[in-house]
């Protein structure tokens, strides 16, 4: 992960520039007198990190006999709950990375880059025939525009 260090006094003067750096994938560390005080990260990166931490804290919370449909996702209470659900089941090897991208509404390429940058484990190929079929169906849906 790449960091940009910004003195606290520059934050107010250069807010737009700081936010651009965050949106480009950098973590901006805000410093006061050379000491780190806070970090600013992209919201999608934050949600992915939080969901991964939740999974690794209790991987048993993710059984494989659950509904992964879009309607089940929509029933979750908020955006972070959807990230927690999707990332957790991806890390538990219940869904493919293609389906994960679809569930999060992120392009496959963007998701792969974010996971790599954040150090979240990735599976580079389908592990089972079922996962391969899921990947192909996900690609067909993306290609068809939804």
C-alpha cells in the first residue's frame, strides 16, 4: 500500500488534492509536527478492509448454505453489511471473484487491483467446475450490461 504524508496545516489548504490522492488508491497520512495523527482512505478500500478483518476474526460465521442472490443482498441493512457478506463468502471460497465484483458493483479489474493493493488474498482461477460455471455466467451478465 502506498502512503502520502500530508502535514495537518496543508490538509485544509489542499483538501481537493488530498482527496484526489485518496481516490487514486493512496492512503493519506495526516501528520502534526512529523507525527501521524490520522489516515484517510478511499471508502471502497475501507469497506473491503473492514469486511476482511471481520472475516478473519471469525471465519466460522460464513456457512456455505446461504442465499447469494441479488434479492438477499438487497435485504441486508446497509452497504457495509453487503461488503461484509460478500467479502466473507469470497474469502470462505463460496463465491468466485467475478461474482464478488458483481455483488459489490465494482469492475473485475478494479476489484483485483484493490484486493492486491490491500493485501486481501485472491484466487486467480476457479477452484471447482461450479465456480468456473459461475464465473462464465457472471461474465455473460457483465457483457450483456447487467
